[in-house]
C-alpha cells in the first residue's frame, strides 16, 4: 500500500517533477504499444467494486489488512487508504455465457 500526499501549493520545481513523471509514464506506454504488450483482437470484460470500511459510528475503520488476511482471496486488494478495499471480478472473454459465469464468480 502506498502513501499519497496531496498539496494545494505548487511551485516550479514540483511542477517540473510532475511533468517529468507524466512524460516518463507516456514514454513507457509508447514502448509497450510499440512492442505489442497489449492484447489485440480479444474483447474482455472486467469489474471492480471499491468499498470504504467504517465502524459502527460511521468513521473510517483502518482494518483493511486484517480483512485481506482473513479473506485470503486474490480478488481483494488494498487501495490508497487503510480503510479502502477493492474487490475485482476475474476478467472474462466477452462472449457466450460470460455474464452468467460472473454470477458464479
């Protein structure tokens, strides 16, 4: 789980650093496209559900790691906060009975 720090203040150095990071990501995407690292000709469907964990007083409950440990399900993962959890359905080929198969997922 990573840390996210948000600041409303911006200075020239931070803006350059951000711009460099975006350009690096775009360059990586360009390389991935150039060498065919994305599937072509296959149509898939997937879904995710993000949940916010709260206690009985409706305050954020930072218990995501305990839930992940107890569930032991690879379809569950963390988000940025310790009170966010994400459930992912297994991506399926978008054909035939894929939606019925999801119901069993």
